[in-house]
C-alpha cells in the first residue's frame, strides 16, 4: 500500500502540475515534494536520455527519503531542428535564459522552415521500497506556432500549437491540458501502476 509519494523536484510549477494530476487520482494519498525535505539534493542530470535522467532524479530522492518517489524528465523535440532542444530544453540558450527568450530564439530559428512539426516527450520514473525503478513514457504531438499565445502552463507551452484544439498548450485550461499533455498521459500510466500496486 502506497500511502505517501514524493514528487522528486524542486520546480514548483512542475511539482504543482504533477500534484494536481496525481491527487485527483489518489485523493487519500499524501503527496509531497523534495521542498518538504530539508537538504534534499538536486542531482546532476548527467544522463543522455530522458529515461536516464528521470531515473537519476527518482533514485536520488528515494535514497534520501526512503519513500515512494516519482521523477520526470521532459523535453520539446522540433523536427526542423533535428530534435532540438530535446534533452536540453531547460538549458537551451543557457540555463539562466528566461523562457520567453528561449521561445524567441526558437521562433527565429524556424523562420521559413518547411515543417514546424514538434512533440513534447515525457518520461516518469517510479521507485519505492522493494520496487525497482520503472520508467514510463508518453508524447504529445503538435507543431511550433509562429507566435506566442496563452497565459497558462509553463515552459514552451505558449508556442506549442495543437492542431486538433486549434490553440496552443498555454491557451488550454489546466484541466484540458492534463487530459492531452505528455505529462498528463504518462502520469495516467503511472497512476495505473500505482493502483495495481495498492
């Protein structure tokens, strides 16, 4: 029985999104983040894949807390940029560069591009006492808009256009986003596994 789950991140926006999705599925479960553990380390993301980075973060949190932990690693993959920024989405243009400027760089790079196809990819690792680390993956297909739109979400959401919804990820309500986003999809899979374990 999993009674407590640690979301292995110090990123408040990401933690909030994951908390909302998981607590809706498991209202009786105590869900906390690394911010609740003084001195919890932020491990170096030295992996060469999303799978490896999500494992590094989940295993680090588990070693520190001894609790069930989930950690994600996600990125924006743009076909015209050979899959960039991909694994380095957070660090694109420099880790301290604000996202509005990162998005401006991408829009400039895509000026005149033949294709604007892109996807968000998310891996989530789950680990717990007596349960070896398992990683789940999901994607959300879309394209890069030619301008920013919407005030919701975070990161690259304002330039990620969803043709079926005829709007960007940032134009969606949080509830709509969780239904179709890469993180919403993969956490649904993680939820199935948690339900099975309980």
